[in-house]
C-alpha cells in the first residue's frame, strides 16, 4: 500500500528501464520513486504484460530487471488464462502494480473482458500504487494517441479514466505524439491533460496531478489545454530531478 494510504498513480512517458551494458536492462530512478511511494522496505510488486500478450520473453525480461530491486516480485498473466485463482485478491495484496508498454487498445479490451477495469479501480482506491510505461501510463487516463492500430498514430478515447485527463507519452522521441495530442485536445476529442518526455513520470495523488519527476536534466512534462476553436496551448512543467541511474 502507499505511504499515506492515498491513491497514487505514476504514469511514465518512457524510460522505466535503462540499458545495463550487458544486454539487459535495469530499473531507472523512476521505478525507485514508484517503489518509495509504497512506503515499504520490501514491497510486494506485481507486473502485468497484457499489452504484449504475456509473451514469455517479456515476462522473463521483467523478472530479470526487477531482480535487482529489494521486492517480492510476481506477475499477473491473462494468456492463455489467468495464472492466479483469484485476480482481485491477488492484486489487492500488492503494494505496487506495474503495467508494461505495448498495445493500449488490446490491453483495455482484455482488461474489460476479464473485469480488471473494476478490480484495478478498487485496488487503486485501496491505496495500491499503480504505475506503468507508455500503454501502461496512458491506460489510467481518458485517452491519448496510440500506435495500437499501426505506425500512424490514432486517437484512443476509451481509457480507464481513473484520471480525468488526456495523456501524452514518448513526447520528445516520437514526432507524431505532440501534434496529435494538441489536435485532439484542441478539437475537444479529448480533455485537457499532461504529457511526458522520455525519462519523465507524471505523479498523481487521487485524481490530481502533483508533480513530474525525471532523471534527465533536459526532459520535460507538459500541460496541454484548449486554446480557442480547434487549437491547443502547451505549458512546460519542470520535473523534479531524481538521482541519475
């Protein structure tokens, strides 16, 4: 559970893990920040790889990456069937739930089919910290741009909506991201929202944005709001700098 018992979400634009020079990846300071939000010396952490179809390679890669953290790590898979008997009880027993990137559209469809939309809402309200990168960040919001349907980004407007905002991920690394989010907010397809560069995470307490954090000095977070018919304006939010990996 979180340090203060309040609902926390840490939505990571990109950079949850950094290369370790040995053909692997190590958790970045953003994940240490998520772990610290639990208030536990050895938190119980469950990761979900629904967005990449629970592929064995992805699951093993996350176990390897999380192995360097002082935590009790497990995972929830939905393919070919749930790997735990009681999904609700399993998730309520965690301190942190982390969601990988991948297809946001497929993730949301499968979660709803299995009732995880309602379970995760309860889990969050009970104080389990929710986090994730890319699709695993976008999913908690109303929507944003997604490559779930192909290389040309398209709108995704049916996110879980725990956070009543739009969301932009990979904001400085993928050229289609910024203009599409501004278009969607400007035309009213999506509400005002927040975006994060690579290496930046958006921290929400309840449904309120409280700060951005990053381990990159040049990276930013952004508030995106409508600015007249069909246009949007963007405000840079300076992240609090975390210790470098």
